[in-house]
């Protein structure tokens, strides 16, 4: 009897606590397979090259954290909470910087303040986490305050050096960057070595995918897709065009985006678009112009699939009704 009790108490904790000294929970209040996603992991290549912990390219040179991204700029308004990833004490905060898309024109304004509005938490034993790009005016903790894992410390924004809305989580031990997905420091590109993470429940690795899809009556601008305002629902039988678009991340050269629209009388249009280069984020759209007659009334389904080497990475569908 005694033996059984001992086992039950010790086994679930053996891996993480003893080996690494910290357990993290994701720092964002959203569904990582739907309302948000991981845009970039820690760059594990110390040279000019780029590699994430899965030995793929989901990062950029010198990236020192994990980026948990919202699907659109409009979502900043939803006030998505940023959580403390573990118990600790707030070491420093910054707030008051604007949520603006980082580009060459705004670079000077955020120089030496690349993190934007942020929070740094000390967890003891040399462990520190830092949360960047929070929404202006959202930081609700202050220096010296004790926080618990899961406490709200602010909201997701786009301040500092951020080209899209996200929270960047940096994890450091004794001042050195640690990749929470593969904390042992040696990149082996070996599946078995990734079982030991710092997460209490590690987010699944996704090698890219779809951020959003939608319908429009014209080819939408990239600005409107990033903003979250491209998707249209109001179509009539005399709408000029029917366009479906897919907005994707982690794109690799030769990936295929398969887009289609199917209406009440069958297929309207279907096309495979080959991606000509690797890109962190991009969109593609296909559509059909209305000719002489009107669009038949009824339900239209738009479908977008991202394929790599012929295999589906993600597939999404959306609908509009023409009345
Ligand atoms: Zn980042």
C-alpha cells in the first residue's frame, strides 16, 4: 500500500520540476489552433542561419523568444489577456507606447525600446520571463508585485518592434535564452529529445498554416486582411465578383494554396496557387467575375487548403449566402 501511494505522488512531477526547475503555461488567453497561433519560435542557429527547435524555419535570425500571435489587428480591441507563465515577482514594467505596426518608418521611434510595453517576472533560481508588445495602457502589475501562474498581467498588443499583434515570451536562465520547447540547449533535430519541455502542457508544433480566410467582392488589400476587415458577408445576385482569400503563416517555397468556391449550382472556381518563395506571412486570392447573368441565390462555400509536399497542413471553410 505505501509503495503505491508514493508512486502516485511522485511520478507526475518527475520530469519537469526536477530536471528544469520551472514549469510554464502559455502566456495568452486564446485557442492556439483557432483564435491565435505561434508565428515564430526561438532561433536555435547561432550563426546567420535560422532554425526552430524542429529544425524548420519558423523563426528569424536572432529571435530570442516565442511569438504568440492574434489573427488580426482588430483582435487587439478584444482585450486578450496576457498571463504570467509561472509564479514569481514582477521585476519591471513599461507601458504607454503606441500599438503601431513596426516598419522602416517607425523603427527610430522604438529604438532601444523594442519590447514595447512589457513585463519582466523573476521566478527565482535564475529564471526570468519577459512579455513584450503589450497593448498600450493594459499593464496592470507593478514592480515588486508577487504574481501566480495564470494571473493576468496585461493584454496582447502591437507596441515596440512588432509587425503583427502578438505577445513575445522570452525565457532566460542565468541571463541565457532558453527555448521552452527544447530547453536542454543542444539542437538535435531528433523527435525524442523534444519530450522534455518547460511547458505544463506543450502547445503542438505547427509547421505553418492558415491564419484566416474569407470572402470579398474584390481582391482585398493586404492591409485589410492584416487588419481583420477584409471578410465580407453582404453579397447580392448582382455583386461584381466572388473572391475567396487565404492568409497563411510559415509559408515555404513550393507550398500550394488550394482555393475554391462552390455555389448552389456547383463549382464556381477552383485553383491551386503555388507559393513562389518562403514567407513568414502572406495571402492569396482567387475569384470569378459575374458575366451577364446574376449569381444564383443560395449558399456559397469558400474552402482554402495549405499543402506541403502534397500533404494538407490546414484546411478551412467559410460560407456566404446570396439572397
Ligand atoms: Zn518575438
